[in-house]
């Protein structure tokens, strides 16, 4: 399941992943992005990964979490997850050319928000 919503910071969306990504999640994310950001507003995202057991970074991204329609709008993604997802960094960077990506441990969530605001 994926939850996507505005954060308290301008042009930064909060995305929470918990379990397997569904087609309904992808459709809801697209409707949110279209409604809130249109086709030209610049934005970044904090992606908080609670639990995506059995899902690797490639499956997560190819499953639609990153909407290609809005690709040119994205500036940064901060992935916040437990230590087992630290190795996903190289794979994520390959999928996201032109977008700054950084991984943070769950204990570093405040640091992730700060990095996104720079």
C-alpha cells in the first residue's frame, strides 16, 4: 500500500510505502500529482519505506511509484528506510537519472527533511 500526501514543506510530497504496491496505489498517486502539481511545478519527495517485504528497488520503481509523466518536475528524492534497504541506493540512482537521490536510516528522518529543503 502506498500513501501520498502534501507535507508541511512547500513542493515536497510525503510518500509512505507499507507492503506491496498495487495498481490502485499507482492510480491514486497519479490523480494526486495531477491535481496538486499539474505538469510544471517543481517538487521533491520523501519516500518513507515502512515495510515492502519481498519488493526490491527495481520492482518498486517500475511498479509506478515514480510517475514518468511528471519526471521533469522532480528535483530530489529522500528514501527513508531501515538498514536492509541501504543497498538499494545504486539501483535507485540508475532508475532516476537527473534526480538527486539520497538514502537515510529511519532514525535520520529529520535530516532527510532538511536535505530536501536545501
